[in-house]
């Protein structure tokens, strides 16, 4: 890798690194035949390698694979649980839409993926009547189904801060 490689793509958003491993593992699970936890760990490691040592082109290739998984899930007539495909699709679509603010051809290069994701998400939502804003568990967080949130590191700090702001503890008057 060149010492001059552009790192601007790393500043887009942390959601793909946070949300995709569990969702992608769930989408890959039927084909892989491996335990869900092993797939989640493998996806997290892959994403970590891409973010720490990869390039924007490699990252977009990975997101292209995720797009293919979402599109395939939308083509299946009876997806048992559409939430992994919906979460992965929304995260990648949001990421690809943000590319318009970066220099380079990333936004133009992902135009076909954006189109495919929009279509796949529409099919998944209409077929399953799924609304991600309603969430899937008591917290209302759409990925809660995939396991407990990671409350360590910057992402965990952000979630704990969000929860504290939403549900402040009463102040002591003593």
C-alpha cells in the first residue's frame, strides 16, 4: 500500500462496521452451514481488516457482496426473517448515498448497487410488511434480534450516551 493512499472514505459513517457483521452472517448462514456465532466473528474480522488495512475499492467490493446477498434474499419467495436483509440493505444504501460527498468515482460506481438495493428493499418491505422504524425488540433497535449490542468502544459509548439522553436518571436533590 502506498503511504499516499486516501483515507477519506473511512470518515463516512461507522454504521457498516457496527451493523453489517451480524446481518451479513445471518444472510450467509443458510449457505455456509456454520454456527451463527462463528459467522459473525468471521464477518467482524473481515470488516476490521478492510477498515484497518484496506482501500476504498476493497471496501466497496465488500459492500457489493453485501448488496448481492440482499438482492438474492429479496428474490426468494419465502424469506424466513427479512430483518437481516433489511438492516444490511439500509446500511449499505445509506453508505452509498453518502459517497456523493467524497472526491472520486465512488458515488458513480455504486449507482447500480443503489438502484438494486432500493428495489430489493421495496420488495422485502412490501412482501413482509416490515417497518424497521418499529424495531424488533423491546428497545426498538432494529438489530436487537441479532444479539445484544456491543457496549464497549466508541460505538458502545455512543449507544450508552444515546440511551442516557433518552432516559435520564432522576437527579438527586440532596
